[in-house]
C-alpha cells in the first residue's frame, strides 16, 4: 500500500472519512457531521461563495446607478459576512481526535441594514409642487394596498385638484387627501402647512420610523412598512421648489464596481488554482 | 449577472429619454409660449432574495433581508407651466397672458385647443387667427380699414374707425384655465387639448378670479433656461456613461466566469 503521509491532498482523497467537522450554530448548539464529499473540493466552494457575493454586489450597484437621477432614491449597500465557522477534527484509528483548527465556509451576504437613508442632494427646480424634506421623515402616500412612504416630492395635481405622486397616488395630509382649489398660488412653509392665496388648506403628514430597516422598497419610489406604524416627526424643514435627488455618489459607484470586478477576478484565480492542484492530485500523483 | 446587464440597460434607456426631452426643450428655446418638459424617474420593482423577518433561530430573525432592484423607468414627462419671460414687440396683435390662463383656439375639426402663444394675425375675413390660421374662440373680427386696435387688460378688444372719435368694441378675449395644466395633451403648433387628467376648462375674464391679465404689444418667450438644460444634458450624458460602465463590468465578470473552466 502506498504511504501518503505528508501529502495533504492525498489524505483528503483517501482518508476523507476520518475528518469530521463540528458546526457551531448561532445559538451555541453543536452539530457534528462527517466531512463527506465536500472535503475534496472545500476550497472550490469557498471561492464560489466569493464569486456569488461579488455578483450580487454588482447587481445591487447596477440598480443604484440606473437610479442615479430618480428623486428620493436611497442607495442599497451590500455587506459581506463570514459564513458559519466549523471546527475540524481528525480521527485516526484509536487515537484521540485532534483539532485541525477552525475553518469557515467562505463568505455570505450580510444580514445587516441594506438601504442607506442618508439625505440626497437638493436640486432647485422652481416648480411650486416640488417639495423636499430637509432632515428626517417621509411623505405619506395612500395606495390601493395601503399606506406607503416616499422621499420623492415631485408631486402633481389630478383632475380633481388632489395632490398626487407621479403614479397618481394621493398624498396624505392631516385631514386626509389634500385637495387644492384651482387657480390660487400654492405655498408650503417649512413645517409643511399648505396654503392657497394665504388661506391654510391642510398640513402634510411627515412621519418617521424608529427602525427604518422595516421599510421595504416596492418600486415607484415608494417604501412600505408591513404592519409597522410610523410616528409623526417635526425633525425636518420642508423646501418648496426643491427636489431631493438620489443619494448616490457616482465616484463611489465606479470604485465599488471596480472593486467588485477585481475581487471577482481574484476569487476566480483561486478557484482555478484549486482546480489545477486537484488535477495534479487526480492525474499525476496517482500515477505513482 | 444577467440581471445587472438588464438593470443597467434600463438606466441607459431612461437617460436616452431624458436627452430626447432636453433636446426638444432646447429646440424650442425661441418658440413663443413654449413650456419646458421634465422626465420624472421611478425605481422599478424589487426582487426579494431573502425575505425580511425570516427566522434564523427560534428567537431571531433576518433584520432586513436582501432585495435587488431591477432598474429604473420614466414615470412621467411633465410640462412645467411657469411663466416665460415677456418681451416687447410693439405689434398691436401680439397679446401676452401675465399669469394663469390659456387662449382658446378653434381647430379645423371643431374642437377647442388651448394656447399660451398670443402672436395673432388677421385672416382674409379680418378674424384674429394663430400663425396656422386657426381663429380665436369666441371669434374676434377686426373691421376692414380700422385705424388702431386696442386690447385692454381685461380682454376687451376695441377698434377706432377712420373719422370716428369714439372707439368701438368688437369682442372680448376669454381665457380658460385648468386645475391640472400638467395633464394637458400637447399636440404641437403651440396647442394643447384638455384630457381627463387636466380636468374641465374653466372659462373666465382676464384679471378676475385668479385669471392672468392681458398685455398688448408683448409676447411670452419659452420658459426654457439654456444653462439649466445644458447642465441636465451633461448630467444625462455622464449618467448614460456610468450605466454603460455597469454593463461593461457585468460583461467582464461573465467573461471571467467563462474562464473558470479551461
């Protein structure tokens, strides 16, 4: 019988059943499982996890860039997180098992907050129905599937004089839908009071969330908060004739894309080297 | 990766549309009464990769999940009805509306169109018509041989006939206005049509109930600001460029993936 002591790859090939891993779960419980078939190609799976992560990053940033000029758009971020660690043990015959150390299964997308709610740049438009929130909070919009929230203040009037979003959903004030009488000059003060020809009509509802991570984007510049009730806020100043654009910085976007591309390339190189090593193990060494 | 390609493609298409609108604004910079347009963008739907609130253990949940946006789309192209600049022409048939309101124009198919362009002419019957020969509604006919035409602030048109001292009233220009002028349909020739979203026109006398007043011998320029359009053009071009970089990056990553297997 050929001795393969000192050849780690061969040990992986022929003695894989002797390596066990103990997975440490988040709740502290331990699960023991045999290394099994993935032993040989563990490195390939690790590199693959990095490829997947960089692909996700590129997809998220492609969407950020596509929305560079979308009013009220908040960019999405990706976070990387080390995948769950495992303790490796080797069992050799009747000897006590000894630890090979800890090893992670690569990387996975993080579970932390992903939307960056930092303010976007304000752009002066001079249009009297363009409103921007400087500070905290969201406009409240009534949609067929319930209340939604938005930072995009490019409002319009519909045929009944209601203040609506670009998609036609009514904006909600303290007295419900906001209906503006025809003709008069509309002014909105810093606190959100809407007046037409000096006469107060309604006050915009501006709300905020203790934990903005509950907000989910539903398209059409809207956020929805399933089941979470927001609270009114006064921590803002409203600007009439301004629009909040996206909070994306094009330089950051370019750098992140370059980073994603190069990290993808590195992970690919690692995968190819793993493949080359395995090829040697399978085709060359085994010929001994 | 294919997702990133299509997402960036929506970004490029949106920027193309932005440039189309800017080009039309710039082409009409010297068009009387022209109102500039603006594209309003919206984000597209999101694909949920990991659902918020998914349990990770009996007591813990995923706090925010993973959603991948699928790009952008133009939500509306909105006309901006701010007042253009007013300049003097000294032509007695040039009339400008200072403030809210539209002239009513009778088109050949019998529908009423609305316009901010007050550069009227006379046709063979002496009617006040637009440059295309469409008459004002209600019609105003200037008698042959009239020495002078006066349009008052409230729209009353008077003429002085040779040998007469007292001016003679020949008609009143009425204005129309809409709850939502941005909902009007542009049909070219400086004309708009009422739609369901603009609401029914309200007809009134210039200077009353919030309607603008008329001024004779002046015209309204377009409300296009060249500097603003140039800045938007630069930003649209750069945004187009960076979207194309997102496509290139996705393409390079796919080519790297293709080289995994030699």
